[in-house]
């Protein structure tokens, strides 16, 4: 979970652009924690998602968020989290009314095993067990305009091609390790 000091947390978002004022309505509605602007408190993790850009460098934006007065919901890797992300991915209406949601990133999203998790051949408990494999990274999703007002853009850093390629290699190794671990887990089921 993110480190908070005086109800403030430092957050990162990596993409193609400098984003001073995020649009919470842009992007996929069926992401892990529903519609919103996705960030992470883990700088190294944010760098992993930098992709080499044909028309320029990847940009890592840094923000500070003041959580004071906001409705914040926190998930852990449990069945409530699994049910919520499964509902979001299935396109069902978001049933949480919070300004910010903080919780684990579902590794299957990262590593393209969603078909196995949601196939219907596994119980909820078995699917959750697969989602609990591997490292746990945290995402913070800004869901409301009120929360956007409390998100302060601090800086944008252009990431050099060499750094981007290095972190893509790190991500590739993590993907391979995760796929092997899922394979071993499925063999023992």
C-alpha cells in the first residue's frame, strides 16, 4: 500500500504526454478498478510501463495527492477485490461510490492470462489464488472531479530510450516468471 504522510501520497503515471490535469473519463471503463485516472505510488513500477514512442520519449508524470476529505476505498487481494475487478471487466456498472480507490493490480491483466482466470473452469477461489501469484503492485485510481482537484501535478520527466528498453526487459522477465508460476499452479490443481 502507498506510504502516506499527513494524508498525502506521491504518485506516478507513465504515458506519452505530460498530463497536468487528468481526464477521469478517458480510457477503458472495464479496467481493474473501473473508470478513472490510474496512478501508482511505486516509481519503479511506473517506469516498467514506459513504452518506446515513435514520435518521442515516454513521459513519467509525478503528482502529490491530498486524501483529506475524500472517500477512499482500499482493497487487498481477497474475494471482494476479485469480485469487483471481475464485475468491472465484465462491463457491469461500478457499484462503489468513492473519490479514490487504492488496491492491487491484477497480475493477469499485466500478463495476459485473463482467459484462464475468467474461463468459468475455475472457481472464484481458484481464480483468486492465481491472481495472488507474483509480486503485488498497487494502483491508485482517481474516480471523481473532487479527487482531481486534490491531485497536484509536480513534474514530468522524459525517459530516455535506453531506460525504457531496460524496464521493458525487466517487465518481460517478470511476465515470463509469472506465466511459469501460473503454469505450475495449474498443474497442481
